[in-house]
């Protein structure tokens, strides 16, 4: 049986019919407050996303606004979110709605340390290889 993905009991079609104010009533307090007190950059991002959606552009919308709450009108779009060094593509699906863009684009990488390498400290060459 196919899994029906919903957000708070509403399907994707029902969510896309809602206004931003109606959608914010479905959210928890912190994202609802972020939508209520939108920054200038967040408002500009919404305008650029709407423009790209109307144009039917397949190019991702590039942004530095990591704190933007993902809206249902962005379903199916791709955003390039800045991680501090590069832009990483983030396709918007039903599972991401209500979260922030920055939650899915990490700013740090996992570091695995191994044996001392070039320019290691002088004392580190005496560590056991085991």
C-alpha cells in the first residue's frame, strides 16, 4: 500500500491552497514566530521563489537565508542554500515542510583523524601506530 504523506493531517494540495497566515497556525510556536516576524531577506526569498515558480524555471533558487521556514508553496522546487563556503542543492519535499532551510545543509563536515601527516606536531610522530 502506498504511503500517503501528510502534514498535520493535510495533503500537499490542501497545504498549497492555504495562505501563509493560515499555514502558520498549523506550526509550532518557534516557526510560527519566525513567519510572523519575517526578515527582509526572507520576504525577498519568498518573492524570488514565487517568481521562479511562475516562470517554471528548473534552476534552483540561490539563497543565504538559512533561517527561512520551508513553506508549502515551495513543494517540488530546489533551493541552493549557502553553507558558508559553497551552495548545496536542497529539493523541497513534504517531509521538509515547517523546518528551516539551514537544518538540512550542514556547515561543518565530519572529520576523521588518522595518523599524523605533513606538518603534524613534532611529538605526534612518536605515537603508537596501533
